[in-house]
C-alpha cells in the first residue's frame, strides 16, 4: 500500500520504546499491527504521528485521518490487501 499526501497527512509513526528510544515506522507498518496493539500504543501514549513535513500531529486529528483512510480503503474493497 502506498499512502500519499492525498490519502492522509500522516507520514510516519514514532513508537516510544523508552524515554529516549523511539522506533520510526511508516503508517502502513502501523496499520499492519493488530487493532488491539494499535489501541494499546495510542492509549498508552506510546504512538506519535508525524506529517510529511516532520511536524507532530495532534492525536485527535491523526485518529480522524486514520479512520477516514480505513473507510476509504474499505469502500474501495482494498482494505484487506492493504494490511498485508
């Protein structure tokens, strides 16, 4: 799945492993994680979303964007393929 600026404003997700250690992954990699793992990361404040310019995105805006992207993929019938 190639996610472009037209699909979402989220470029990367920073996963906090410790106070000083972050793992930077693509939005696609984040979406491939199970929903319970994604929820745990978000609720545990261990996921930060970064836009294409390198700025941190407000959590509520990021979640809205992800929800819209999933709805779009589902309506196109490409959600399952996109999660591979």
